[in-house]
C-alpha cells in the first residue's frame, strides 16, 4: 500500500493534478455559495417588504 | 399570488400546443413550490455523487500505463467539458422556447444557466492546460478543439454581457436568445472537431458510434462524476431561477412604492 506521501505526490504530477481538482471544485463551491447568498438576500428583502404590510404585488409582465 | 397567476396567464394569449404542458410551470408560485421540493434532493445527489466520484477517481481508478497519475485530471476535465456543451445546448433550447412560445420561465432559465456553463468551460480549459503541459509539453495549442472551446467561453461571456447591458428585460432576453441560437453551431463543431480536423487533442473515447474505448475501471468514475456535475447544475439552476423570480418581485414592489410615493 502506498504511503500518504506517495498519494499526494501523484507520481510526480502533483503540481498539475491537485490544482486541477482544487480549482474545479473550488469554483463550483464558490458559485453555489454566491448563488445561495443572493437568493437568501432577495428572500429576506421580500419578507421585510411583505411584513411592512405591502399588498400582493403584480409581477412585471416581461 | 393569484394576481400574479392571472397577470401571467393574460400575457400568454395564444400558447402553442406543444408548449401547453410547459405553461403549467409558468406560474411562479407553482415553480416555487416545485423547486422547493426538488432542491434538497438535487443538492444531496450532487454532493453524494461528486463525493463518490472523487473517491473513485482518486483511490479506485488505476493510473494509466502511459500517463501515470496525471490521467486523474480526466475526472474533472471531461465532466467539465461535457457540462460546458450541455449547458450551452440547454441555454440555446431555453432561448428558442422563450423566443418562439414566449414561455416566461424559459428566458430566465437560459439566463440562469449561462454562469454555470461559463464556469465549466473555464475549468475545462484550465484542467485541460494542466493536463496538456505534462502530457503534450505545452499549456496551449491552437488546434480545432481548444480554439472552438475558447470561442464557446467568449460566447457565454457575450451572452451574460447582453443581459447586463440592456436595461429592458424583454429586449435583453431577445437579444441574448438570438446570440445563444447563432452560437449554437459551435456545439457540433466542438464535438466533431477532433474528427474533422487534425488535432492535438485526442479523438472521442466515450461518446462514439462504436461504443466507448475507455476501460470500465476509468469509465465508471467518469460517469459518476459527470452525473454529479449534472445534479450540481440542476441545483444551481433551480436556485438561480428562484432568485430571478424573487428579484423580479422585489423590483415590482419598489416600482409600486415609487409610483405611490
């Protein structure tokens, strides 16, 4: 069984393999996170407006 | 909520028969309920499949006899590339539906897809470079596959820029839809580039008429990762659609407040 050092070394290709995985998964996580935050901000703002007693609103006819 | 439904149904005077079924989901309240039910599942699928895919890719799949451990880059590179093409195709289809049938959610679905597609195109290019440097000896080459994928990336950016640049939502949707449809010719070009031209990029080894040439020990981790990336796309798409609808309602609220105010 290879040691943990050998695993991280990736047969000498560590400098290529690990950034590839890190950037791909990192960017996916970042997009998911930023999307989530934007949704929550919009929902919070909507809840605040509705709580302030605004009546049901007509959606914009795009 | 009822007012919204009525307002929307009145803007769709003559839905084409083919899209009549889809018009059920034009109602934002219905979409909101459906997406709220689906989201926990798609998110769990995405996390679970990607986690499993990573385990298979890093610990189970064998090293390649020629490429050694660098072949593991394939397990992020190929799913990214597949998603880049899938997202653009989906975006073009949604744009067509929005243009032809004026389905209200179609334009928003296309808009919501673009950043995800752009992200995967970028990671496909980046991981491809990281794989190409040790294997081909170069970070980049202007062969047909790489060049056409770079063009795909610029198409995504142009599409997103149109939405940002045009203030009127309906006009932005139409302009962006036209760009998406004009650019869709790039998708088959990318797919067949490795057959039509003499490319440094290798030919297809999975999606071929004669079946995959890739070994099962590598094919399964690849498919698991690809499915995980798809589930991730559905999750982010649903989240972004909910956001678009919420922000539209916010803008309507604020316009009303200004008008009354």
